[in-house]
C-alpha cells in the first residue's frame, strides 16, 4: 500500500516491479523489468523474436512464474491470488486461435463464464451477442472451429476473451497468423471495440507497424529481455533512445515517420470569419468564397459559402467543418484537416480551440514531400 | 448339407444353454473393457505427469501383456482366493491386459493434443482436473476407442480360453463339442462368437460417432459457409 501511494498519478492497472525470469540454467529471458501499464489503454510489447515478450505477458496471469520481482494487478500482488481465478479475470488471445476443436463456436466463447458457474443458457445467450460484437454472423455459432477461416477463428478468440467482461485483455501476437488484409481489418476492429470497451490491453507483436497502429504506449524489448524504450509510438519513431531501437524501428520508414513529424512550419493563413450572432444581420456582408463561422469565443462551427449567405440564418444551416489542426500537430493531422474541410481549407486552432486561421492542402503536401527527400538524402549519406 | 441343417437345428434345441453362455461370455468380455478404461486413463495421466515413474509403468504394463492368458487364469485364483471356476479370474486377467494396452495408447492420445489448445485452456483458467476431464479426455476419445476396439475383439476370443479350466462361456461349446465329437456345436460356437465380436465393434463405432461429432464436421468450406464468410467480411 504505502509504496503505491508514494507514486504519482493514478494507480496503474498492472505494475512490473523488478521482474526477472530465468528459465532453468539459461540467461535471463526477462531482465529486471519495471513498468506501469495504464488503465483502459493499449500497451504494446514489441521486439524481435525471443526477447521475452511472451514470457513477460504470461507472468501477468501466472502462466509463467517470475524468478524474482513482483507483479501488481490493481495494486494486488498476483502471486498471492489463485492462479485459475486470476486467469479468469483476464481475457487471453493467442496466435494459434487455441479454440477447443470439440466445442461449438458458441460454447468456446462461453468457456470462461461457464468456468465461473454461469448457467449454460445464460452463457450461450451472452456468447451469441458477442459473435455480433466481433462481426460474425450468428449462424457461425453452431459450427466447430475447424469449419472457420483463420480470420474468423481469431475473431472467435477475441470474443472468448471478452466473454466474462474482464478488465484486462492479454493478446499474444493474435493477428500474426492471418494474411495482411485480414490483419488490417482485425486491427481496425480492435481499435473500434476498444473505443467502446476501454479495456486495459497488453498486446504482444513483433511488428513495429502493428505496434504503432494499436499502441497508446509501446514497449520496445531488446534481445536478452531488456526493456529498451517505453513511450508513445510517435516518440519511439521520432526519437529512438538507442541504436537498437532505431534499428528495430527501421530507417526505411519514410512516410510513417513523416506523418508523425511536427507540423510547426506549416503556414497558417488568415481567414474571414463571421460570428453566429451576425448571421441574422443582413447588414453584415461577406467577401470571400468561404467564410468561417465562429462563436463568441472564436471557436469554429462550420462554413458559410458566399452564394448561400442570405439563406443561412442560424448555426444549424452552416456547412459542417472537417477535422481541426492544432498548431504543433503532425503533418498528417494538418493534411487531414485540409482534406476533410468542405472549403479545402483546414481550420487551424490554438490550444484553447479558437480559430487562428487555415492551412492549405497543397502546402502541406509540399512540406511532406520536402521532408521525405531530406530523409532519403540522410539515409543515403549514412549508407555510404 | 446335413451339416448346415445340423447347425440350424442345434440353435433352437439349445436356446436356453446358448443364451446363458452368451450372457456369461459378454460379462467376461465387457467388464474388463469398462474396468480397463477406468483404471488405464488415470494411470496414463499419472505416467505423463511423472516422467520417470511413467517410464517404469509403461514397461511394466508391456511385460504384463506377455503373460499367457491360460497361465493367468490358473494363477489368479491363488492370488485372489477365488474358485478356479469363477468368472472373476477371467475378468481380472482381461482387465490387466486391457490396462496394459490402453495405458500406452492413452498416453499417446493425451500427448498428441495440440499444445495451443492446452495452453489456451490453462490461460482461460481451467483447474487441472477440470481441464483433464473436459478438454484432454474428450479430445483423446478417437485414439482411446481405437484401443478399446482392439481389446473388445481380443476379449471375445480370449474369454473362450477360460472354458479350458471350466469357466462358463461360449468356449464351452468348443471344449464340449470336441470331447463329444459334435462339429455342429463347435460351428455354432464359432458363429455366435463372431457375431458378438461384430456387434460389439459396431456399437463401439457408433459410440465414437456419438462422442466425436466435431471430427466429421468438414473443414472444407461449403458454398453456405463461403456465403456466410463473405457477409462477415462485408459487415
Ligand atoms: N518454457 C521455456 N523453457 C525454456 N526457455 C524458454 C521457455 N519459454 C521461452 N524460453 C526462452 O526465453 C526467451 C524468451 O522467450 P519468449 O518470451 O517466448 O520470447 P518472445 O515472445 O519475445 O519471442 C527465449 O530465449 C526462449 O527460448
Ligand atoms: Mg512470443
């Protein structure tokens, strides 16, 4: 208790406290790992094969016992909890779907609730709902796992992990065995699910792209079970702490890297604005093709095209705007704002959300292109 | 032709005797299968969990299998204190053979279960006993029943050996037929024994089908499955 209260911030969902794991006789598979895993977020363990990701994950639910150190789940030492019960409080998804071949899809999904003593009918009803949640037709519920495609099996694996509504999900390379198209689809759906469910997810992968797509935070493991860097994905891509991380992240990753590049030097142009109150006032005229509608605080609320000025009398009549670009955001955000805006002008706002001007798509493109060329030249130089 | 007629006439004339001997024969064949499974399965699991002990147990069971059945039938009453004519001797002897044979095939069956499935069961939070009973065992059924089918056929023929020392079974039709030089009786004995073996085997096949519906669910995707999948992807 005491040591936890001394730490700053909210209680982490999972805390690794000086964890070392040495399988008999060998060198450590995980070496003195200490890290906090945020509640309700996706934390990704990424690194080359054999660097201790699976071992670290499995120590959380005690499928592997650490050689030394403690793991706290919600402040409680997992070593003091009954292994079987602890595991039922966490969903687990693995690479081979691990579905029971002798049980129907529905009964596979209902596994953990059944272990917890939920009556069969109730567990099956819930399982049927979950089929829908993971995007499978309910007719598939009566099939056996062997009758499903690889991608469908992984969806069932996710549904099974969610069945008892555990606060924590452990996922060990869940999408590595499916083809790239299905993988992208599954990643997207995981993010969609996570928006609704806000589980604490620990996700293992060897794929840095997957890690940056999914992770709120990414832990890069190095050979020998060392935690090399633990940070937001943008930071890992932009500022790898050492040669190992830089090498793992890869030099030939121009576009993604750029998309995280700060957009500080994007030019913000002035824009004509009209306040909501002035809409009904016929004496206020507009000169530009597009006028930005703002409230009394200067926050953007859509666009008024010149041609329709007379017929737009309230905020609801205005043409809805696109995404916003806050100064300092990445180039990708700037581009998004410009491309999603009906006027072709991306609305730039300050930190308080007040409109400060607009960015132009063509100019953002140019910056991206220039940065890509710079990067290519730098790579060429190091290669020589 | 007389021969065939002799057989056909023998059956109704000796219906009561045939019924009694068939009953005896079935009891002595089936009980060892049931006991054999009940004993071999837990022993197999113990042998798997405890490697050195397991190796000793498997070797010992192979050795037991080499003891001739007649020797066993004669020897067991001395150990068990049963009458030499008791069916118990045959049941115990055949149970020992069944355990010896089933233990090895059960160990193989349990070892052949996909490791991913086992890991997943652990991760889901199964207790070891529950996992054994509801995951490992059902998945071992095909191999287990293959072993049981071998034992069932072997038992049907081995039970007859007991008749040599006077334990009642269909074997008596052979011993009796031989001393009385009554070939029709021997022929009926062979026919009924054959029939029993076939029926028992058929029942075991049906049992396996009932216990393993998933093995016949075709992985090859039907048009319906493909349509369902297309819908899933579109959704
Ligand atoms: N059960 C085990 N027994 C012995 N060594 C193991 C076992 N599991 C993993 N290891 C070793 O520990 C190291 C880390 O393995 P693992 O955690 O599976 O890595 P990753 O998931 O990152 O590929 C590897 O060198 C591996 O060989
Ligand atoms: Mg692994």
